[in-house]
């Protein structure tokens, strides 16, 4: 009985703590505003992108948007970016597609092995192991695609700052 009460109190504490759940936090560069030109600050805040990776969303100009299944919706933001950032975004897209395909193939083999299990256990074990290989490789590809997405966004934000510096120097 005491364990259930303790468990209930712990769960209540966890569920009431809002910091445990994913939230969109826009980073504001208001500290040290005397050092930043107001036009540079406004351009930076309106043009930079922040990726909310766990939610498959990004924030631009304090507005949250969806990235899209294969980063389709995010591609439009990279129209004025450097070729380097576009290339990283293409690598991200290719890795996501490859990872999704491998996950689908591996998942299908795993489900097939579970269906065959009552009929032929040795065949099911082999199919399960054969399904785990592409499934694991797909997960690794999907994880690698996130790294390329982060790098593409970082390069895009670098380009925004570089273009802003060129305008302010003139």
C-alpha cells in the first residue's frame, strides 16, 4: 500500500513538472542590446531557424512550423542559403529516405517472423534476425540524418549573419 502511494506521488510530481515535456523555446538575444545594432538584431531574429528536433518542427520569426516528412517544408527556407547548407540538407533528405526504407523492410520482416512463429519457429528466428539487421541500419541512418539537419540549419544561420554583416558594413 505504501509503495502504491509513493508511486502515485512520484507520478504526480513528474506529470506536474512542465520542464520534463518538450516545449518550444524561442531564443531571444536581448541581453547586451547596447552591443547589437537594432537592424542586425531584427534581421537575425526574423531569419534564423531553430530546430525542435523531438517535435519535428522548427521555429522562424517566433512562429513554429513543421519540418515535413522528408524535410520538404524546410527546403523553402534554404532558397537564399549557400550551396554548402543546401548540400547538407540534401544529404539529410537522402539519409532520411534510406533510413525510412530500411526501417520499413526490417519492420516487415520482423512482423512476418512473428506471424510465422507458431508454424515454424526456426524459420521465424532466422527471419527475425534478418529483419533486425536492416531495421537497426535504418535507425542509424535516421539518427545520422538529424546530424546533417542540424549542420544545414547551422550553416543557414551562419549565412544569415554573414549577409547581415555585409549589409551593415556598407
